[in-house]
C-alpha cells in the first residue's frame, strides 16, 4: 500500500463552518461524522440536524449523497466520542463567538486545523503517507559445533552462532528495526538474556511477538532491507531461501524484501570468522 487513505472524518461543531465542511467532504466521498457540543444531551441531536439541513438547503448544488453525513449525536457526549475514536481526521469547527468552554481529546499531529476559507483547498489532497523508519545492527559470535540459523533458515556450516536464544542474528536485527520504527525500544527490553525463559528460544517467536505488537498499533511493514556481514560460509546459494523465509514470517511480498550479503574483506573480528553481523532497515506504515 503506497498511501494512507483518509476515510472517516469527525467534525466537532455543526455550525455554519462545521456543516459546510461536512458537505464538502461528503462530496469527495468521505464518511463524515458531525458532533456538536452546544446544548444539553437531549437537544444536541436536533441542533446538529437542523444546522446540517439548513446548510444542505442553502447549497447551489444538492448534496451528492446525504447518507454519507452521519449525525453521531446519541444523547450522551461520552458515547459519541467513543463511537468515533477511529476517525482518521478530527476537524474543530467551533466558533469562538459561542463563548463555550473548550475541552481536549487525544489527537494526532497529522490532524489539520481549518481556520480560513482557503484552508479548505488543502482538503483536496486528502492522501498522505505516514511512514516510520527503523534501523538496527546485531553481531553474534561463531562457535564450532553450533547450528547456524540465518533468517530462520538452517545453513550448513561447521560453526554456528552463539546466543542466549538460537542466535539468529538476522531475525534479531529485523525485530530490533521493527521495534525502532514503532518506537517500542529494543529486543533486550522484551527478552533479556538474564531471563532463563528465553534460553535456546527460537528467534521466530521473538519476531512473531514483535509483529503482534505492531499489529495492535495498526502498523504494518512496508518494506525491509537486510544486510548480512560475514566472511564464511558463502551464502550465495541460500540468499533466496532466506529471503523467501523472511517473506513468509513477515507476510510480505518478495518485492518488499531485500536480503544482501557482504564481507569485511577479511578485516576485523567478522573478517577472521569470529562472528556474523547483520544490519537492517525497516519502513512501517500506520493504517
Ligand atoms: Zn542478537
């Protein structure tokens, strides 16, 4: 998915401005919810209806689809606000002349403020991207006799990676980059090596839990780039397998994944075959 599409908009204030914006947004095909905070719970419903109907009647053109404009005033303001928590946009259209006390509700930096007539022009371009980038690096020591897992794939080798878990440096780096992009800290926070529970655990479990975490936040991986840094073994015959497996674990198409490999030209600890490292960059989108 390239863009985040705005589908639901909450407008607070059903006066002249609020109702006009509601009609405008309905015309461009959005679900619009009108909420008014004037009056008491009993009469707010009729305030919204009468304001909206006045605006619709005064328009030179009829509203394309009046059913799109939902009056969500139920008679209880808390119920009203709970109903529209998942709106993509919240627009305040409350007149200062009303001399009412303004409260606050949770918003988003991407919400737009409509103040002047010209601000409505900005509503013509309702699609915007909401991207979050994360990076990571990880290195594990190689030891003779251990099993080598890279990206969840067992690679034939006389040496494998040491670690509190299965030492899969690729999956660790992927988890860390996802946690970074979603502002959730790092792997050590969730799976400290001091906790015996995670001894010899499969890194696939870490990845599954990390994906569950971002799913709850309505975030999804857009693309991922992985670079494995090692001297040996040669991975040329395994890169496609690793990529395929990462695709399965992340539920991503192959065009959204890249797995590449490099050496350090025999320099340093990785170059002398003492360990394997991985760098990872992840791009997340919020749905
Ligand atoms: Zn690690």
